[in-house]
C-alpha cells in the first residue's frame, strides 16, 4: 500500500502567505535565484493573489499567496509578515485522493473546485491533526 501512496501523491508546491507579492518576489529572485513562472493571478474563489516561482531545474514550485482584501481568508495569516500556508500535492484522480484522505481522518475544507491559477484544473483543501492545510491539484497542464 505504501508504494501506491507514493505514486499517487507528488509534491507540487509549497504555499507561502505574504502581505504583498510584488514586494516579496524580487527578494526571492535576487536572494535565491528563483525564476518567475507566472504573472500574479487573482483567484476570487480563494480570495487571493498568487504567483508561482521555481528554482532552475527544480520540479517543485514556491507559490506566493497574498490576500485580495481585508476580508480575505489569508488576512489573518499575514498580519505578522509571511508564513508557511500550505503544502500542495498533485494527484491523478482528485475525487479518489480527497475521499481517501477523508477516510484517513482528514477533514475536507473544500471539495474539488476549478482553480484560476491552474487554468480550471480542480483543487481541494483538507486539514488533518496538524495545523497545516493540504491542497490537492489535478495533474495536467504546464504548471
């Protein structure tokens, strides 16, 4: 069973909540050599602005996420500056992966819905015993 788990889940990105993407992106580009992979994208469903960065040759993205308003779900997370926000895993079958994690005791925060940042591919959100939310994204596409 463990080998099928490894094959099903692949780390896609680490979500880092920041007060303003345009202030943080240049720092990560200059300091660590990240490449900007997307423009800043507004996702009204997630009440966020997002931008994806990646180190040259790496497979895993860094997603900078910022609140789109004072009422955003992210506003509390960025009050004291940046904070690790979530881990995202890509999966072939998002319905099955979400259901399996639910059976493992994780709570579903959001059932699969289309996401602007992934050109309509669906995402879901779950939370386990630890406080770090987990995002799942359907595989496919270029990001």
